[in-house]
C-alpha cells in the first residue's frame, strides 16, 4: 500500500504519534537480529496492550499473521515509509545557541534521513563558525537561501521574541514545517498552511516536578 | 487549598499535563501587566475551548468569578504551587555532551526554581570543566554525591547503553525522578517507585515529517 492510499484512509493523529515509538522498537529488534515478533511480545516490550498494537498496525494493512506474528523488517520499512524516513526531507537550523548546537550534532536527523542544509544566526561572532562542514550564515540571508534551495523544515531555536517574524518570513519563501523550540506560540497571519511541532522542554520537566512533590508530601 | 487536598482529589494526568501551558500563559500575562482574564479570552489565546479551561481550572477550586474572570496572579501562584515551582527541587545532570550542555545553560531550571547541584561525566577531558560555577565530576562519584546531598531529579543525558545501569544506581541512593533524554526505556528492576519523564526529540520530528510528506504528496 503506498502512502497516498494510507492518506485517503486518514490515519488518526493519535496513531501517527505512536508510530515513531514502533519505529524505534522495530529498529532495536532489527539490530538484535530479531526478524519476527508477535503482538504479545511487542506488547510486553512496549507496555501497550496487544490489542492496541493490532489496532494501530491494522491501520495500514494487516501485516501480522495469526500464530506467526509480524515480519519485523517489512513492518519497519512500512512505518519508515509512512513517516517519511529517507524521503529527502531538508532542514535548516535557525539559531546556533545551545539548542541549535545540541541539535546540529545530534544523530537524530541522519537516522531519519533528514538533511541539514543550512545553519543561521544573527551574532557576528557565531556567523562563519563551522559545524559538520556547514558554515553558519547570517540570518539576514535566510530568505535568499530558502528561495534558492528547497527547505522543508526550519528548526526555530531563537529567542521567543523573534520567533513569529522569522516564521512569517520563512513561510513567505515556501517553508512549511517548523520544529519550534522557542516557546513562542506560532501565529502566522498570512493564511499559508504550515505545520508546527512545538517542543516545550519545560512542560515535561514540570510534570516530573509535580510527581516528585506529590511523593514528598505523601512521605511527610 | 493546599497541595495535599488537591492530591486527595486526584487531579488527572491529562489536566496535570496541561497545567504547564497555563503556567506559561499566565506568566506572559503577568509580564504584560494583565491582572484579570476571562475564560473566553484565555481560550482565544490558548486555542482551547473556554469550557475545557473552566473544567481544568475547577479541578483545584473555582477561581473564576462570573462576569469578572480569573485573577491572573492568584491563578498563576496556585498553578505554580501545584506544579512544585520554587519548592526546593534539586537536580543533577548526568552526561555533559551536547544535550547536557544545552540544558545546563538553559534558564528553564531557574525559571521553575529548580537548583542544579551537580554535573557528571565519564570523559576525563570533560571532568573538571566548569559550567555556571559548577565543576563536572567523575560519574564514578555520583552515588557518594547523592548519598551526601538530597537529589530529587537526575537528567539522564548519556548514551542509551548506559542509561539503565545509571538509573539503577541512582535509585539505590534515593533519586526518584528521571528526566530521560537517552532514548532508552527505563526498566528498573529493584521495585523502587520512580518517576520517569521521557523526552524523545526524534518522535516529535517524525510527526512533523509525516505532515510534510503528506503535504508534498497532495501537491503532486
């Protein structure tokens, strides 16, 4: 089944959000030379019910065979395909502060076949520095760059105050995906269709603090 | 209402997960000197229905007054209190690679009143380096450190392969909270109650890639 067919079938956002987890597990299984797995075994490893797993995976064709399980490699390759792994997605990083630096060296782009093609910053001391063969460019040149090069995703790793104007600019030169680390709400007003994925690290930390505080109070 | 009372009332995880977002919005409002807000206005800003907002906030006492709205400062202070902001939580960072470095310099700990008290690494070139007055210690000394100092949360920013043994060690010296950037599933076997908050940056990136790929296919 190709992606177009799946799209017609409209896989729910909840399922799409779970797919990267399957992707990680299956990759791990392949690394360990495990070629078949039952929904029960997968369920134990992933801490999801077997019935949820069957339901999730049935969304894009029944790969599992009764009493035989799933073919790990084909399931992995199908999920990779759905999620756009190795489909030539290109990405730039805007803002080479701590987050930008942590990301440019992170293997997560490469593992998913996403190519980082540009790095941008506004600080004269940072412009011209080099990361993995890429030289940091002046953010003033970002629109020209995106006009000349196809850019699918911009990582927004700049301060909150500059996030929306930057996204607006990038939008106008065809960038559609924004991986937003700035903590700003992205409100683009030009009516273009964009996709924003927010990473609020602090929110996750606070949920943990809540648990810790409850635990401490219970102990008292 | 104190936290103990709220706990007796068992606020659902879904609500707790939304609270940090309210926390951010309310902080923004305070910065802009806005002292009262209606659920309708908050709804427009946050893109959540007004009825959801009222429901969420009613979980810890009805702060809103009909025709008058919410008192921003008391709501902020109550949510801060529930989430354990400024409640003396202490934290260490294990692994001073790119993620560790990005985090130690990130204001998110300070903003929530969380004190980073120790940094650890295994690399002799990294041990002894300094970040914000804190010297990176040898990870071999981590158990002694945690025995001598109260540590609530450990940020796990080390490679996947070492994550579980490290968590197990930290568990045995009383650390209960783990902010896990390692991509490992934490499976601690010693029966201690711990809280793990996983940050899988790649999963969020993949969800974005899915959207971009669908969009590209639609365009073709």
